[in-house]
């Protein structure tokens, strides 16, 4: 289980399930053995994807947080 809290955003990863503010969200498009979570200004980035409009999207900002 991994938990990340920032401002008003709460991210919980339990096995293959991801919850943002206690609501289950779709699985990441790409499974990985490691997890990189960043939350900034209520935006959630996980492993190079950004959760936006109810979907995981590969964005430049998400890649930035993954690599830097």
C-alpha cells in the first residue's frame, strides 16, 4: 500500500487498485513494478501519466515529474 497526501489530494495505491480522494479510478494503462507519485495543485501524476477528466493521459507534465 502506498499513500501520498498533498494539499487536498489523497492518493492511495493498494495492489492494482488506485484511489484518489477515496474514489476508485481506472487502472493505469501500463503496469509497473515501481510507483512514482507526484501531486501538485490537486493534479495527480503516477508513473508518467496524469489523471485528467476521469482518464489517465500521457502528458508532458507527467513525463517531467517521472524523469525529474
